[in-house]
């Protein structure tokens, strides 16, 4: 579906959000959406006890309010707004969630929290929720493709800025807002859009995801009630693109409704910033394929892009959280231990003298030929031999069947400690059939 050529981008997106018939969305897109939800539930339950989540729950208790939506893994309900904030922050706490190139970051942690809260509250079906997710992610990816890397490189955390808009788009769709109110929802979300990369490695990065989800939900609910905003928030003078970087891309807009970015979602299989994954994978492939003993490695040279270094360039991480944003730690840890899940990112693991010794042999530098999350690694042995490898994790997306299998294993790994094996299997089965689920509320309560 495409909108009239005379419309601006905000109006075109609003028409896409409000008017797209779910019958036009291919079945494969729904299958990818179910994988994304399974992954999101896993990382949310895995992050539910993170200290930042506890602090947000304490803040919500102080505020009080109606019990409207479930907090995953806690057996409690809070207001819609609080649930979106807390579940969204929990789902990004481990930095183990999915990435989408066009979104310039992590879409699911900004869209699913608000949609789950709203679907539970309004008694929506699983298909209605998944449809809203697909449309919200597509809207966010479209804005991101127009904003381009200039937006991210300027210092904006796109997961937050674009996440505000994606959450609003998804919630507007779920609420059945017309085009005019959807434009206002995008405007209300757009004027709140913020989030700075300066806070990476602190509690504020996952807070960005929850805040984006919460703000998008609020924007859609306010718009439903007639709350107004600019109708050209993206392209208008002093609007999103002019202030936060970006410009209208007619080619991207012309693709609205013709393809679905969800098929390009890249789920994580290492519990760290996605910018660490290509160096990690490249180093592992070189060392393992050549069977190089670690004590025979003189130096590991990692060449990455400015984007990757900005996100994961910490050279002296002091905590488990900082370790997630350190290419040297992630490379050394993977080679030394082979464990790159959540258990690898504790303060004790980061401070381990053995990993510190190997980190000292990892040299990270900028290379002008490396783009986005690409990385080239050179391993020099004690006898002077140099072996090299290359990885671009965002271009190594497995087919759907492989994704389904790998995400299910990740789900069980993260959920069994929280729910037990039998319940984890039951929840995974329900999510795999979510497009036929008549009532999201029942599933949400079981996720509590």
C-alpha cells in the first residue's frame, strides 16, 4: 500500500499505519514476528531482576496507580504506563535483544512492551497485537532509513528516538486511530524523542527503551482523546529530520507496504552490544579454524568502524555492564571461556586476571573501510604468522527455520531459571501459536 504522492512523510506513514489491511501482510512476516516476541519475552524474563528494574519498580510503587498490566516474571500488575516502562527497560537490561539495520538499533524492546500492556488491558487477540507490531516496526524502520547513520553518528541513541515513534505507531494501530489522530500520535511521540549515546554502559541505556515504549503508548492514548500536535513532525521546519538529522527518502517511502523489515531482524546470540559481535565472531573463527593455542597469540588486532567504536569502544571495563560495551573484553572472554551469554558479564568475570591478560593483547582501531558493524581481525602468533578473518553480523542473518530453533534454545536458557522447564515449554508453545490466540490477557497473566 502506498499513499498519495502529494502527502508528506508523516501523512504517508499515518496512512500506512491506519489503513494497511492485515490480509496484505504475508504469513511469513507473522512467523518472524512470533520469533521476535519469543526472543523479547526471553530477554525480559532474563533481565527482570536487574538492579535498574528494581529501582523502577520501587518508583512505580511510590507513584501507585491502577493495576492494569502485568510485569513479566514478577506476578504483579501496574499501570499501563508503568508496565511499558518497566518491561521495556527489563528487556534491554541484558543488551541481549534484537537489532534491525533500518531501525539503527533495537526495535522490539520499544514496541512489544507498550503493545503487550495495551493488548492485555483492551483484551486484544494475538493477531491484532502482532499486526500492530509489524506495522510499528515498519514505521520505525522507515523513519530510520530516512534519518540514516547521520542521526546515530550525531550522538542520538536511535533505539530511543526512533523507538518513541515506532511505539506510537504500533499503539495507534492497535487502538484503531484514524489518519488524523495517527499523525498527532506521531507528533506527540516525536516531540518527546530523545536519548543520548553518552549514557551507554549505565542504567540509562535500557531505560531509553522503556521510556520510548512508555512515551509512544502515552502519545497514542492522548491522540485518541483528541490531544493535538504538529501534523508534519518528521519533515516540517524544525521537525525531527531538521533537528535530529535526516531527510525524506522517496525511494524508501515508495516501498511502504511492499516489504517487511521484520525478516531482517537480527537476534543476538551473545549477551553484549551488537557492535561487539563481528569482532568476536571473526576472532573465534580465526583461532578455532587454525587451532591456535591462546598462549601462542602475540596480538589480536581488531579493525572496526567509527560507529562500532562509539558504541563498544570501552577499553578498560570495570563492571559486567561495561563489559558488554567493550570489544577487547568480549573478544578475550569468547576466546578464553567460550561462554558469551549472560553469565559472562559479571563484575567478577570482567575483573578476572586471566581475561585481563588476554585483553592486553587485543588492539582495537578505526579502519576507514569498515562500515556499520563490520569488523576485520588479524591474529598474530608468537612466530610472526598473521591470520585474518572478517565478519559482518548484520549480514549473517539465518533463515527463518534456523532462527526459530536458535531463539527457542535461547528462550529456554533464559526462562527455565525463572519459570522452570515445564512452564517454559508451555509458554513457548503458546507464543508459537500466538497468531491464533484469542486473548492476549491470559498469556500476559501467565508471563507474570
